[in-house]
């Protein structure tokens, strides 16, 4: 009988703790509080779009995104900045005995336990590999369609309002970093991260599956736009590859 009472007290205590935990959320841009514990860590998404440790060829010419992004910026960004992240990532992964045959996404859930070098360069490499694929030649009146557009309209009331919320996340990011459209608990959210962090990392203020990311480091735009980050962001919308973003969204929602 004593054991039964103890088990019952333990069950009630654990249930109370769980209820309190579920009530503790994290805030995000353009929405209400989201639960911090209702889903497993987003590293479980690594099977959807697995990222390797080596830099892939750029999927278009350096000049393909002009006039939104100039050829010289693209060449320097890809061959210098992004290439260095890939090189340093492999060095750090080898030193820390990370299995490079597995998706890079698999390490983000434990990135806080790894070195700063690995964190910065793993983030830099992943973020840029996603960024390249998320763009293509400029298109007038560029916007998504289908289920992604419906989800954006449902969450942000309109595509134009979503663009404003997302753009503001990039424009208002102090210093260097990224703006993100993510999926958390099957809901679209806009957030941002500093430096080369991303929403898959266990250090991110709001975790989730990155659907779309925008690089707002100065090296992504300074040659053409100087200090005019808002102009860069406004023009960037014309080169977003919504077909690719739709694929990411649909895969994560299955």
C-alpha cells in the first residue's frame, strides 16, 4: 500500500512538472508564444535536406542574380567567405572526431557542447549552402503559391505583411546575422539569429526547421549597397527561389 501511495504521489508530481513546462514558451516575431517542449529537437529534420560537410558547386553563374546581387559580391561571398567556413568546419570536425559521413544537421542539437570553432563554421557552412539554393534569377512579382502561400497568408494575414515582418527581422538584426522563416510545431514563424547561428542549434532562442534564410552579414551586400542593408533586403525578394522553399515546407509538413 505504501508503495502504491508513493507511486501515485510521484505520478502527480511529475504530471505537475510537465504541465508547468508546457506552459513555458519562447517568444517569436510576428506571433504569440510557442511551446518550448512540445516537439523533439529539430535535428529530427536532418533526413529531409541533408547537408554535407563539403561545399557544393554554386547552382548558377556569379552574375545570375544581378541586378539584385552583383557578380563580384557573389564570387567573393562564395569562393572566399563560404569556402573558408567549409574548410574550417572540416578541420574542426576532424579534430573533435565528428562523423562527417552523417548529415551536418545532426550536430546542431548538441552544438553548445562543441567548440566555438565548430559552432561558427558549421553554422556558416550550413547557412550558406541553404542560402545559395534559396535564390535564382530575378523575377518580377516574385512570390510563392499553393500550400506555402496559404500558410503565409494564414499566419501573417498577407504575403506583403509577411515580407515586412521578415524584412524587419533582417533590418533590425544588430551587427551580423540571419533572418529566418521557420516551422515550429507545424506553424510558420519569423525569427533571427546572430553571427552564423541558425534555428537548428540548441543555442538558438527559438528553434525550428529553417524554411528560408537571409544573410545580413555586410559581406553579403556591402560592395553594391555599402551600409544600405534595407535596400539589399528589398531587392533580395526578387531572387527568392520559391519553388525550392516550397519543397522544404512541404517536406517538413509531411
